[in-house]
C-alpha cells in the first residue's frame, strides 16, 4: 500500500480522497512546522509528501527521498520553498495548486489596498480606544481610488484577477511582465503594458503578483523606490523578498511613499519591529488564499496530483 505523509494538517477533503484511493496516511497533527530531520525521515519512508510553503524542501531532503518518494505536492501555488531542479534530477514530481486561489489572493490584495488608502486599521483602533469625540474635517484623510493608476507587476492568473476588479473603480491599469500579453488580452482586461520604471513612476498603487525567482528577488530596491510618487501605496501578496524590506521601511518611515499593505515578508514569520511600529502599513499573516472555499479546492488538488502520480502518470500540476 502506497504511503502519503502530510507535514501539516490541511482540509479534510484531502484525507478523504486519499483514503478512498487506498493510501496509508500519516498526518502531522501537532501545530508546528516539522524539523528538517523529521522531513528527511518522511522523504525516506513515504511515496508522497504534502508540504506547506513554510517547509524548506532542499536538496538534502530530496536526496533522502530518491528511490522511494514519487511526488512532493505543495499546498500552495508558489513553490520557491522547494529545490525543483534537484527534484527533477531525482525523478520526483513537484506539484502546486494554480488557479484556484487567484480570486482569494486578488481579493486580499484589494482589501489591503482599501485598508491602507482609507486607514481602516488605524481608524478602528482609534474608535475602540474611545477617541471618537465627533466628526472632524481632517480626521483620517486617505486617498481616492476611483480614477487613479494601478500598476500591476506580474500579470499571471492573480494579476489578471487584480486587474479585472480595477475596472469597477475606473482605474487606469498599467502592467509589467517579462513576456507581454497579446494585444487582444490587453484589450479585454483594459490594461496597458509599461516598462518597470514607467509603471513605478506613474502608479498611485503598485501591487505585486510575481513568483519569487532569481530575477524577481529585490525587484523593488533603492533605485525603484526613488522613482515612486509620495502618494504611492504598495501592496504585496506575492513573496516578501520581491521587495527589499529594509528599503521599504526606510521610505515608509521617511514618508517618501504613502503606505504599504503587506501579506508577505522577507524572512517569514519574522517581521522587523520597525515595520510593526509604523502607522502607514497594514500587515496580514500570509493569508492570501485563506478562504474556506479556496483552501478546500487547494486540498482537493493536492490529493488529485498525488493520486495521478502514484498511478505512474504525470500529475496535472507538475511544475517542470
Ligand atoms: C501560495 O499559495 O503560494 C500563496 O502564497 C498562499 O497565500
């Protein structure tokens, strides 16, 4: 009987599907990330691993799995936590969960955009602390959204959902992507291509939707920040290291940009104290895909990829 290990509990639908398929399951039911050594043991002894983006699946783990492990099914769309090259060499499939979390992630990016632009979190705190003593002309002034320019960096599935939602706010949408979309697609989405510098200079809101790769590491660094307008608001629901966090903090502190809405951080789960102390940021704990419906769909996909791979076929969401 083939064996599947979960490094962490995920929605029950995965367990149900895999049990029905006849696999033996081991599920880490403790609320903690497994250690490197524990994952090595799983890789040696199981046919399939279900991993989270917080599990660092490096070469050593993959080497340990060689011969036994057939698939690493990541419970996320991003897979920068896995050494895909090493897995490919070892003949181990690596799968992700594309598509099903695009809406939820774009929704969170919009929620952060609104929260920062209209100072929702600060206002809430102000009210709860009993400071609301009457309407004031300059109380919590924020920024308009309708008619402004939104710059989307990365125009994959999530970027496109972000753009679709901007139509309702009659925004001008600029986008930057390594490979430009077809004219037809640009027209349908109502978006205009711009090089990175132009996008940064012209946007009031900048939302990141790129995967983390060598090319996108610190894509927004000192030079890029220096081009931003003082009213720029940055939203990051992609991956923390796409932004140089130290530079971001400096610009936020010196009020050279207006604010940031962040769901991801350079060294998760560590968040610099300086960021926590700033009042022009809204912070969420990497919950882009965190809706009941989305997480169920992701769990189903994770299971389906394993079922296919353990039949000896290429799983539908193999990433290489
Ligand atoms: C993913 O699946 O990669 C997302 O970051 C989850 O929010």
